[in-house]
C-alpha cells in the first residue's frame, strides 16, 4: 500500500506521462480529423478569452511542458510588438496556459502570435483579437454581434456508446467563424464527459482536451472571444446535481480550459461580463441544484433549489445595479417554458415562481434569457400583466444529436411561432442602433450557415 506522499508522487508521474502523449481527435467517418494535428508543439488553441478595454486573456494548451508567450501588435501601425509574461505549462495544469495581454488601448484590433519555447508558431488562419471601445459619455454604444450555441459532442468511438455516432457536422464551427462574431457564448454541454471520465481527474481532463482539440474548432477559437457556462455534461453525468462527487475536479477543468473574466462565488462557474451597452449574467444551474427527484417544498415547505438562494440573491442584486440596455441571463435549462418535463426550470416550480415574482417586483428593464440543453432551438415568450414580456431564447444543439420537443410543449401559449428548429444549428444576436432606440436582431442558422429564421426585439419593448 502506498502512503500519502508516495501516492502523490505516483499520481503526478502518471499525469505527466499521460500529458506527454499527444491526443488525437476521433470524428465520425473522418480520417482527416482523426489524424490532423493542430501543431507540433500546440495541442489546442490558441483561444481568445474575455476582452475588456485594457486587457485580453488568451489560452493555449501544449503537447509537452513548455514556456508560452503571446506576441501582439496593433493592426495597421508601426508600433513595436509587445509580449505577455511567460507562462510555463505543466502536468499540474494539464499543460494549459492563460496569458494576459495587458498593454492595450480601448477599441483597437491586434494581431498576435504564439511563442512556444521562444519559437513562433504560425497558424494557418487569422489570429487577431480586439479590445472593447471606450464609448460611455462619448457616443452611442457600438454595434456588435455575438454567436450562441450549446451541446458539443465530439465522437471518440472506443469510449462512446455503441450504435450510430452521436456527434456530427463539425463544420458548424466553420460556419460560425464565417459570420465573424465579436464573441461566442457557449451555453452549456460544451463537452460531454462519459462513463470512462467521471470518476477521475485524468478522465475529466482528457475529455476536455479531446473536445478542445477538434481541428474544425481552432479557427473560431483563435479570432473570436469566448465566454462559457456549463450544464450537466461538462459538469458531470447526465442530469447531475449538487451531489456530484467530482464537482471540484470539473470546476478545476472548467477554469483551466475557459478564460472567463470572473467567478462570483468560491464554487461554481457563475459570473458576469459586459460588452458595449449589454451585460451578461452567466448562471450555474448545477452546483447548488437539488436532485430532480426531490419533492418541491418538502417537509419544511422550502423551495427545491435550482440556482439556490445565494445565487438568486446575487442575480437580483446584480440586475438592479446594472445600467445595461439588454440584460442577458444565460443558463443551461429553459426558464420560461412552463412544461415540467426533462430538466426545465418548471420542475422547480417554487423557485421559478420566486424568481419571476422578484423580477416583476424589481422592475428591472431589459431582462431576457438565453438557454440551451434541449437539442432544439425555439423562443418562448411569457406575457406578464402590468410589465413587459420575458423572452427565453433556446439555441441547441451544435454537434450533438437533435431532439424534438413534446406535443404538450408546442401547445404552450409561450411558444413563438416559426422559431422551432430540430436540426443542428447556431444563432447570432446583433445589437444595433442609437442608445435611444437599441435593437436586438436574432438570426438562427443551420450547420452550413443558411439563415433559418430572424426575429427582432426592441429595447423599448422591454421596459
């Protein structure tokens, strides 16, 4: 039997040995994606994380322990290039690096290059990032566009369930990149942990690495800023809740593989960010969630937690404080759909009623929801007497298997006609117009980038 010190050394040796082996990405009927590598020194990335006015975070994963930097220069100028602080990738962080470009000016575009062990690594696609402009008290807010998608399954046949491969149409990431969004919102199930992964740190990290290494994803990651939440599959097993025994490990993986600007709590992935005149409230629907099978109310009569009191209090406070024109509440499961099926918020009816009541009482303008999870896209709209309606824009799936809503769901009065898509898809959301008449334009696309439907929401209609 190994003692604690021996076990720690053994574990670190095992992880380092595993990290030293390049991972291959298997894809349905695609030898090209099985053998194509993203670089001799880079496992995956570079990826753009958050962008603010003075700094941008970038991310990269190497194949072996290495020294990593980013060299960047403002586009269209002759100013000398700058470099980030050097970061060493190690087995302890599964060879990932977060690099902060912090010598920036607002509203500028920069070209960048990854340096690994002092060697410049060229990518066969654009590597650029941008800073947000300083517009407040100076002009109308900038027009911008962001992309939305959820449910990304990347096949790995030895570890997938037998039968028809569940993941497909990886070219959707090429279609998203072609729209040139300012940033991408990944709204949960961004990777799918499997039975082989759930019970070990090695398994979780290998799954995150495998998904992130998909070749078709790399150009999107390299030139589009990325923000993420999780849902059950990147948190743990299907329908997992607060009882999941490995949630500290999957939180570690989430923080290692994404580059969000902040985390509101000492556990979970909740946080917030702003872009232009909009604010995004990134909620965690897993860490504090009671089991689906727990009775709602119980002996004490308390609401069965979904987000939990602590997170709800933070959300209401943050919404009250926000001056944003549109306040996007981003979470995995559907909020407005009143059908108590699958993992909709309606299964937690007491807490759902509490949230909707408090939103009405707070009289905060501009609130709407962005959700995923359901493997189809649809908009639900809840009419509220005496105040504006609440929209729930569900966009799903990216590469996972599509699914249809039930007939009872489609009969709900909240369904917005003509917005149902039961194929793999993504959406863009464009913010345009002067501050006095801001407009949100939502466009849904199929995997090839063909527009499937478009809807608009005026800021004035959410007051």
